């Protein structure tokens, strides 16, 4: 379990408006290098790409040779987004969301596009 507010990360802030447009958090210590969260308020405006590249740069500077991240089986946009940016699928954790719901019961049963939310997919990119 991660507490996002306690992790290092970067925010995207729009010019002159002081509004947060996106957030990436990551872990880069010892042998654990992972992008933990990535969110863009407005999608398709390049914010996710910029934040991801910034986090990968920080991970590289911390000595990481590879970065992992986890997404869910319903997140088609994320799967497209990461694979087009050099990430490859490295693991499938079937039923992982059922176990996560024991800690976080508010995780919905049905995810994006009406797809039952049940599995985790692990992606990795060499740095
Ligand atoms: C996944 C996510 C982080 C991607 O962020 P994003 O800001 O929408 O991504 P970008 O805008 O950088 O790139 C998305 C697409 O928009 C296009 N794009 C980039 N800049 C653009 C611009 N200025 N104008 C229009 N389109 C643009 C890119 O070409 C890209 O297309 P591609 O995937 O075919 O290459 C975002 O959709 C999101 O916040 N999703 C909800 C949270 C989530 O699922 N996070 C990931 C969980 S693991």
C-alpha cells in the first residue's frame, strides 16, 4: 500500500493560472523503481507525457535502470498510452483487485467502459 501524499512527485501547473493540471508520484529507492500514480486533469493535452518523462528522468537520476508501474484491466487508455511510450507488459496479476478491495472496499466492481475491474497488469520500461 502506498500513501500518495508521502511520495516524491511532480505537479503540472498551467501558465499564469496557478492551477494543478496533473500529478505524477514515484518511488525510486533501493531496488524499487515504480511510477505509482499518474493523473492529468485535462486528457490529451500532453500533460501525462510531460509528467511521465519527468518522473522517469528523476528515477534515472536516482540510479534506476528500469521502472515499473501497475494499471488495471479496464484502463484501455493507459495501456495504449504506456505501450506507445516504451513500456512493455511484464506481468498479469489475475484477481488482484479482489484482494485490494479487502483493504480499500470503495474500489468499484465495474471500471472504465463497463469492464469488470478485477486484474492488475504490470508494465516496465528500461531506462
Ligand atoms: C493516462 C493519462 C495519464 C494520460 O495522460 P494525458 O495527459 O491524457 O496524455 P497525453 O496528452 O500526454 O497523451 C495522450 C494522447 O494525447 C496526444 N496529445 C499529446 N499532446 C497533445 C496536445 N497538445 N493536444 C492534443 N493531443 C495531444 C498524444 O499524442 C497522446 O496520444 P497517443 O497515446 O496516441 O500517443 C490520462 O489519460 C489520465 O490521467 N488518465 C486517468 C488516470 C489514469 O488512468 N492514470 C494511469 C493509471 S496507471
